[in-house]
C-alpha cells in the first residue's frame, strides 16, 4: 500500500476543510472529485444527466446544489469580507412561507407571527394558548418544547406534522435545540394576528456568491493542497494511520477532521459509554421545469403534508435568476427547485425507490400548480444531514474528548455536532488551520534549534 506521511493532515474538503487547508497549507484529503462537500454547486443541461462542475460557455444549464439551497447567513464582518475577497456576493431579504395543501394557503414564515392569515377561531385559540403557555424550559423533547411554547392548536396545525417529517420521526425522542429557528414572542404574535409582522429569525437577510457556491469553493481550493478521490475507509488511531478506499494511506501525528462525528467514531473504532446522537439523512431532489401557474415567489416553503413526505421546497431561481439557463432568465418562464425529504439513519432508499419518489414529487408539484413540464431532475443523497441529541446525553462531549486524546481534532458543523451556517464553518476552518500551522511551525522551530 502506498503511504505518505505528514505531521498533520485534514480530512474533508467541505467549506471548513477548505478554509483550514487554505490558511495552513496542510494537505486536505477529499472523497469526491470536486471541492465543497454538500455546499457545492453543479450544472445540468436540460435533458442531460452529466453533472458539470463549471457552467457551460453558452450558459444553457440549470444550476443546482448538492445539498439543496445553502445561503450564507450570519457570520461576522471579517469572514464575510474574506468570502467577498474571493467572489462577489449578492444580498437578499428572506421570502419564506408555510404551505397548507388541504387549504391551498400560504402563510408567511414564521407562522406564529402571521396568524392573521388563519381562520378567526384558530387565531383566538392560538393566542390564548401562547399567552397561557408555561414556556417550559424543562421540556425533555422537541415535541414537548413545541407544544409548551406554541400551544396545542399550532402544534397540531403545523409544528407537529412538520417536525415529524423534518426529523424523520425523531421529534418525540430528541432534545429541543436551536430555539432561535422558531422564535417565541407573544407581543409579535399578537401584532401579527392583526397587522403586518416584522421579519424575525436568524436568516432574515442572507448573501450568496454571484457566480455560485462552486466559484467560492473552487477559488479556495485553487490555493490549497487538495488530494481528491480519497474516501476514508478506516483510521488506526493508535498507529496514527488513515487508510483510503483506493488502497492508499497516510501517516500523521495530528489530524484535523471535518467528517461527521459519528462517522469518525466508527472509522476509528473508538467508543464511549453513550449512544451516539441520531443523524437523519436527506434526499434532495433537484429539478428544472417550466413554471406552473401558481408557482410561489418564495425562496423556500415549509410543507407539513405532502404525498410522499417531503418537508421543504426551495426555489433557487426565486433567489436569483442565475440558477436558470441563460436564455430563460429574463422571461422567468422556468424555475430551478430543490425538494427535501428526510430519512431515518440507515434507511437509504434504493435507486428504483428514489426514481419512484422523484416521480411522486413531480406529480405533487404539478398538482399544486407550482411546475409544469420538467426538463431535468437529479436526486442527491446527504448521508448525515441533521445532527440531533438525545435528552440528557453527553455523547458529543465524550466523543470529542476521546478523539482529541488520540490527536484527532474535530472542527466544523458536522464534526462538532452543531448547527451553523457556511460563514461560521469557514471561520472555524480558518481558526483551526491557523492554530494547526502555528503548532507545526513551532514544532519545526524547536526541532531545528
């Protein structure tokens, strides 16, 4: 087996690994043949299944993303400045809704602050329940937290069925987390029951590279040492060796990992006395189509009920027309869409099941009038899409400590089992890469003296 050796290496060329490699100069080992991980764009010509990593010269292709819409929200000014030094950014104000198929009705997001769109009896019940809610901070599960904060009426109407789909059935057994995604404010709920509601939440404004995420990831990668086609098969933590699926390997003294925390525990064979955090997968169905007569103008829509259990539909081209083939951008007669359906861990559907699901998705969107004729459809699979925790579990802390004792340092969203956006993931990579390169420099200097 061919082996290389380095004091420190990086696993994964998603945005965190890319940033770490960019600032440190350390080698980055990536399973795929292109950078960016799930935060990367690709292009498909209508009627063609070949994914292109760069737009064709004539611009006649739909732009999609591997993991669905990844918009850049939050992030401190310096990180956004760093991103913009590599590629121009465009800024957008969020347009998002909840869609109730049985009523054919859109309610602006967040639902609890836009009650005026609902029936009067629902408004009355919802406000009374939210006013009397205990806002129970002792809620053990996500389901308990949702009902305690929003009341039974909104829980039954939206929060329950949506989170059943979003968490792949885990919502009654996982801990509440990321409460800022569904802000609870009775004053705003009352205001939104009778008047216009102000935007709230963590992503009311976001930015996106004018040339696509692939422009950002490729430009960081061009200044980095990326080894593509290096899918990790096993890690011998004791001997400090990484073995790749292609038969090659690499020795290291220290390792920066951006791979999902649960996968790293499996790859190293290390264990802790706690069950790992559950991690549902997501099937992302990208499609390009002619726009239907009732196609929303939203950037994304939350769906509590659908024919095959998808929970969110995003509209790339409603964010920016550059997601469409060049000849379709002015007329806006076509639309570039992503549809998300969550699956329990280890429940990946077969290729025939994916094809059948994709057809059901198309039929549903056509039935709703959101799309007409489909020009291209391309499913992608995200194996670890969400990172949940069990109530009272200390698995994450134990797993991180166990890996760190072996010289393996997890960094980034999935490696540290947290929710964060692209900007914060890049920040983590830059900090980790700078620390790693400084540590390596100090070791070389000490050895030389």
